[in-house]
C-alpha cells in the first residue's frame, strides 16, 4: 500500500549564507512565521528545522511575507540555492 505524501509548499530559496555564525539569507516566495518548521532541500544534506528567530534589516520579526529577504539561524548544513519548503 502506498504511503500518503505530505504536501510541501515552496516558500523560499537560500541566497546567501554565513557559515561561521550559522545564518542563512532567504528570499521568500511565501510567508513564514517564527515557530514554523522549514525543510531545506537541494544537496546531500537536506534537513528540517523549526524557526526560532528571524530578522529583516537586522531587526527581529515574528512574521515575513513573499518578497522579503530574511536572515535566520540554522543548525543544519544549508547551501546557496537550497529550496525551502513548509508543510
């Protein structure tokens, strides 16, 4: 019997990363909020992570929308070009 697939919605793409501090910059194509779980896909190191904080222009925000460039802390190994999904 086939397993039910969970629908994932594309919400952004990693445009830049800062390895030393574990921060990615994401160009959003959908909305996200602190507390959402995002799934980073694009290489060998796909991972999911719950958003604990986000910033726009170095100011903390709890919600971001399509078109925003958002910085967020991640513990997984993201790469430029990774696509980001939300269930």
